C-alpha cells in the first residue's frame, strides 16, 4: 500500500482519539464539492446535471473553510465538478495545508498542466493530485465520452511528477471492464511513477444518464477478484487493503455513510456522497437529524443493496483496522506483503 | 422518460407531497405556484418533510437563494425547465463516435 506513513499516522491517531472519546459516528474524509461545473460530460457522472444558474455558482472560500472546520475530518477530498475550474482552488488548497489536512484534489487533469505552469498549486506532502483515470487509453476516453483525454491526463501526470507533486489516480469501474486490461492499466500507471491508485465500483447515481453499466454486487466481487488476485508487487493502492478485500468478496461490511460527509452548494448532503435525499444547514444538523438507520444494506433500502462504493465502505474498513487486533493485523499483513 | 413540460393535477390520485418529491428529484428548473397565486421559477434542491414546518428550498433562475418556501404555501409545481438528466446516454455517445470515425475514414 502506498499511503505515506505521516498520513497513516495522522489518520490512525484521529480514529483512536474518536474511539477513546466514545464517539460513535465520526467523519473520516470530507467530500468538499466547491462547484458542479465540469469541462467533461461523462455518461457515468451524476454530478453535473443541473440547470445553468446552478452550474454557474460556486462556494466561496469562506464557505469551504467553514465546512472543513465544522467537520474536523483529517482528510479532505475535493471532487466536483472539476475543482480546477474553481477560481480560488490555489487559495483553498493552501488554506487546507495550513490546517494540516491531507488533501486529495480529484481532477480530470484537462486543466492541470496549465494550472501547474501558472503556479496555482504548490507541492506539499499534504496534497495529492488524484487524477481521474478509468483505464487504458481507449477505455478511459470511452468512459469520459471524449477522445484524447487520456493522453492529456498522462502528459499532466508527468508534468506534476516532474514538479515534485504527489500524484495518485482514481478509477471508477463499470460493468464490462476487462480484468486483463485493468491489470495492464495498473502496470501502465505504476510505470508513470504515480504514488498509488484508488479504485471504486461505479456509483448507481439515480441521475446518471448511463444506468446500464453500473456494477451489481456479484459482478463487483467477480471483477475485483480477477483484477486483484495475485496482485503484482509493484502495484500500489492508495486506500485501505481491507476495502479492496471487501470489493473482492473476502469481507462483508456495512456502510458508514457519515464517514465521508459531503458539502456543496446545497449544504450538507444526506445521507452520503451518492444519494441526495436532502440537505442539512450544518454538519451537526446532518449528524444529529439524519435517519441513518434508513441506509446501508441491512436497512433494506433498495438504493443501498448493490452499493459498494468507497465513500460508503472505505470508512468502515478503516474503522475495522482500529477496532480489533484481527483488523489491525490483516491491514498490516496486506500492507507489508501487498497480498490482498 | 422525463417530466419536462408536465403540469401536475393535484387531487384524489396525486398529492402535493408527491409532486414536491418529484420536483426535488427533477434535474431542471420548475415553477412553484404559491397559494396566493404568485410564482417563482427555479431549481428545487431541498425538501424537508420531517421539519416542524415542512419546507422546500430553491435557487431561482437568476441563481439567488437559497429561498425557503413552507410546503403549506405551495399550491402546485410545474415542470417548466429543461430536464438536464435526460438524454446524453453512453450509448448515444458511442454511436456518435462510431459515426464520426466512419465519416473521417471516408467512403469505403
Ligand atoms: S470528469 Fe468527473 S465531474 Fe466531470 S463529468 Fe466526468 S465524472 Fe463528472
Ligand atoms: S450503501 Fe451507503 S454509500 Fe451506498 S448509497 Fe447507501 S448510504 Fe450511500
């Protein structure tokens, strides 16, 4: 696994502190969406289908930082929309680094080279540029519905690495993905020199135009088992090994929707990054007034039955690491040996 | 299937609460008709039935907001704006790409 030690230590200390203080529900990663606007229109994306007046808007820097402080999570992920289209992205990242938050800036990389050349972002051990890459050239361009995006992203990755940035990739897998091609993709990304890769099965956003290609549970297990069994030594994953084992069907977890709370133009999204069932005005209101028992597999909620996404389950896996010796040992073994 | 253009008829078979839910799920602007006859056009991004006084929240077409409207003040909601989630399927993109490739290759 490739999460840097300092980051692992920060997260471990935070989780242990929450546990010692008896806090039952705590956030791990804040999903901060400063805007919904994007320069791509991927068919699998349910984040960008809004009327013009909404797409034109964005959060103020103050709103972003207030959300970060209210939430208190040690990690802040900035998805979107396309965060590099946010006019104050440089100031936002700088302010997060000042607060010692670990930042994942999730970008499709179309604007990355230009922003790097303009000096908008500065390398830091707290900042990882998390590049959206859904597979090899043909697969990626197909997933993002535009030719040439893969090549632009690879060029930007090389430039970011040259400038000393931490670079990771984030990959969403849809039904029909080929395990063999994905293995070749992992080789290719590691060959570029990225720090690690993040994987998640496709989200079943009810508003995404492409509904047919979302992965159901059985297919997810099958695909991830074929992809990750006999993982090559040089593959590094920037996420919990227990979460990857869950995707392979080796573990059974329940969702932790409050683990990755989402804040955007509409407020604090209930109950998770994926479902939009309403919004709370404050983080406290979100935590206290959301009917959490209505979500997750056990609840019987139809929308949750096939969901295995990272924003619901990675926090569960991290919690498992620190809840039992077995979880801790399994994480350690997988991290050291690279075997999943 | 899209609700674009729909003017709900609230009555025995369709409640206002159901229309509010549909408007909340709709990815386009709607026109909220108040009990007093005034109208406001915008995007319904939130609704809360569990609040002591249930309400919806919208950003109007100019992007002003959030504007809170108690459900008790709503008479109806018309689905007047374009449904931004309709169309744009992956299949459509694949077909378009194949067509463009064939055009680039020229006649066989
Ligand atoms: S790049 Fe990301 S935010 Fe933009 S359309 Fe694609 S999935 Fe959505
Ligand atoms: S299982 Fe969790 S993350 Fe998935 S849709 Fe349900 S609440 Fe959201």
